């Protein structure tokens, strides 16, 4: 993803020491719109504290739309490649931006947040924003909270709040784009009625709804959708075959390997790459060699990087498969769960903290 701030994120700034960088320096750099906003300043917008956020707000309002959008998109790009930084506070502020493009980018930038306090502002956007792209992206971002709720990482009440918003949309006559994003987000849900909605969307035959249904199937972790996914791998519509490839990978459908190998020859690069990644998730013999051959033929640097990441993911998948084949005895499993402490550590059970 490239930012609309065309000259942003100069590579030589990533190595700079920003330990002495004051926030006033960051604000000054932000307002100098003739100069690209360097990465060392962008790092200082991560994990903003209340005082810095209060100082940023009035400066932010005075920036051009293009500058604001560029910063939000650059922050998203940095967060994708650096697991240490997060821009939750910055993006939460930008959810209130006057420009719908900025609000959309901010909602998308919250894709990995675990702050349940953000469910309410995202829900407000879903229900009330005057721009459909903003509403649709906010609904998509709420899907992460559905996932977190399903795996028990957030309180049940927060999970229910996110579900309520998306269920309201699904049962409404809102714009199809918004309802499709809600269905995709609810793909993580184990609610029985969601499976029925996914099936109805797929059987309806409308291409966009079929794509969204396949997206939701991939998120469901439910192998019941294997036949629909397999059927869709050979669909002549590229969007449908791409989403089928993604779903096959998410569901780890071993029977999809031949069809995915066929898609590696597709004329559409997005379909080829979706198939490559799906194969890296499923694993098996011959995949690594095929991906290496694709790298040799690739002419685009981003495609090469994607395929290299797929090879790394494949190695991890195959390693996990090998571990799963090891026959551990109950005693071995007990040792893994309760390992003996190192010999040089003396544990006194009666010691009070």
C-alpha cells in the first residue's frame, strides 16, 4: 500500500535515534507540509499519551486533508510491518475527521486493536456516518472484536455490543455494501443464524454476495463449507475464485491443493497470489518448489516479497504438521504442561511475596 503522501516514510529515517525528539518537534514537522513527514516523527505518534494527544488535536485540525490522510495511511503501513508500534489513539481521534477518506483510513487502521472502548465510536460510524465507505469499513473493523469475543479475549458484554451493531445491519434494508461487510465480520461468529445467512448469500448467486459469503466461510473455521469452496475455485469470476482460494487456505482444505495449483496459472495476479498463500497455509509436498519458480518468473518487487513471505509461512505450516504427527504419551504432555524448574532455582512453597 502506498500513501497519498507520495514522499512519505524516507527509508533512511528508520534507523535514526528519536530518544531526544520532543513532541513539539513532531508538531512542527507535521505542520511543515512542504516536507515529507519523516518516519522518526511518525514513530512518536505511536501510543500517544493524553497530554500529547491534546496538543496534537488543534494542530491536526489545521492540516490539509492530503496531509492528514497521508499520515494516517503511513501509520497503517508502519503498523503492518512493525509489531511494536500502535496508533490506536491517533486513529481514534481521526475517526472524527471532517474528511471521509481520513475516517475510512482511521477505521481500517484499527484492524488489530483490542481496546473495547473503540467499539462505541466504530458502532456510531456504522449507524450514523453520512459516507457509505466509512460505514462499511467501520463494520469490517468490528469483525476483529467478534473474533476476540469468540476466542474469549474480551469481555462477553463487549462482544455482545459489537454483535448487536452488525446483527442490526444484517436484519435491515441498508445498502448491500454495508450488509455484506457485516456478514463478513460475523463470519467469525458461532451463532447458528449466521451460518444460515452465509448459505443464503452463497445460494443467492449474486457475485458480490457470493464473494462475501466465501469470505465469511473462511473466517468460520467450519469445514462444512468445503463443498462450496471447492465449487467456487473453478468459478470464471476472478473475485469469486480469489475469495474461494482464501477460504480454502483459512479452512486448510487439503483437497483444494490441485485446484489451487491450477489457480497459480491464472491471468489475474490477485488470484495467483491468493492461491499461493492458501497453499502455504495448507502445506504439503511440492509447494515450496512451485513458489520458488513463481519468484523466478515474477517481475514485480511486491509480488516477490509476497511470495517470499508465503514460503516462510509454508515452512511454519509444515513444521506444525510434523509436530502434530509426533505421538506424545500422556506423561510427555504432562511434562510439557508442567515443566520442571531449572536446577539452579530454589522454590520455597511457603515463601510469601
